[in-house]
C-alpha cells in the first residue's frame, strides 16, 4: 500500500531536478545575450575596414579590438546580466575576476620540455611567455563566462552585506569585487595546474565536433532550434562560435573564420539571413 506513492515520488523528484537545472541555466542564457549583442557591429567594422572593401585600417582595428578581448567582454557582460539589478559593481567584479584568473594562472602552466631547447636566456623567457599567453587566449571566453558567473553570484549574495563600523567602507557593493577576486585566485590555481588536461579535453572535443561533418552540423542546428524557447541556445552557440576548433591559436568558428581557416564558418552558415534585422523574431511571430 505504501510502495506506490514512493514509486510515483521518484519521477516527480526527477522532474523537479530537471526543472531546477533548466531554471538555473536560463539566467545564464539571458546574460550571454548582453555581450553577444556587441558582436554584429564589431563584425561589420572588421569586414568593412578590410583592403578589399573600404581599406580603412582604423575601422578594421576597431572591430578587431572587440574580438581580441572577448574574454573581458563576456566577464563583464555575464556578470552584469546575472546581477539582480544589473548593477555596474557586478561588471567590475567580473573584470577583476577575469584579470586575476588569467594572470595568476600563467605562472602555473607547465611548458613543453623542448620549448626552450637551444635558446638563450632571453629567448627562452620570451618563448615561455608567448606559450602561456597563447594558452590563456585559447581559454579566454570560457574563463570570461566563469568569471562573470562568479561575479554575478557574488553580487547577488553580498551586495547588501553589512560590516562592522571600522570596516564599513568595504561593505555592500564594494565587497563584491573582493569576494570575486578571492574566488578568482582559486579558479586560477585550478586552471593553471590542470591546463594540460583542460586543453586536451577541449582539443578532443573540438576534433570530434569538427570531424563529425554534416551529422554534427545537423545535431547542432536541431539543438539550437529546440533550445530557442528556453534561451539556452546562447550557451550552445558560445561553444560552437568561440571554443570549437583551433587554427594557428584561433579557437571557435568565428575566430577561425577571421583568421582565414578554410574549414571555418560552417556553424554560422544559414544563420545570418534570418537573424539580421530581427527577421527571426518576425518569422516566429508570423508563425504564431
């Protein structure tokens, strides 16, 4: 008599877990929209300034400035987007967390044993620095998103914190960058000490996705359309556009495309004709 309710409770509990997971990811999907909104104008500037179009170097450089600092863009944008009142203190905390993570992780990254063979002291130091800078550039967008998550959560938790009078200056919103910075130190240790494993995992995942051909593209497109209603397609897009693949240090479909990778651009094909000028929303409203 008592077993039936317990069996019925398990599916209900599983549904609640799935709903809680989706509910937790949806704010991230919405937060990602803020930095993503900057990319179209940056792409236009980058393309219009090229020699085969307007041939204006500073216009091209203006667009490239955004794509060269995507990690910072996502750290600030995700933090502000997750903060309950979208306050700028969260963006500052995201910036602090990102800078600390990137710079503190570099000395912890192990370099290949043959990297400095036959080089003088100065050349060896330059080679090591270049390797570590490149390593952090590859992880720029994921670190930016995680930094934004840390900062947004810190703001929502500590922005109303009251400290004793002698520490009151550091209370409230001023405390948020401090907490985010401390958390970033721990994140830097994890990233730096396990960079080899992280890099290998990303490399394996990228090769699998890129090598899957039309099947992988179909799965990506189907998931993208299915997740639109929840807003979680922005998370999927960020993986495809900024993480998948590697071409001379440029990662992600967008960056590889701009770097001249002949195999890049497949995850963007077909999107822009319906996304430009709000045609996607127009199509959706017309269908409903």
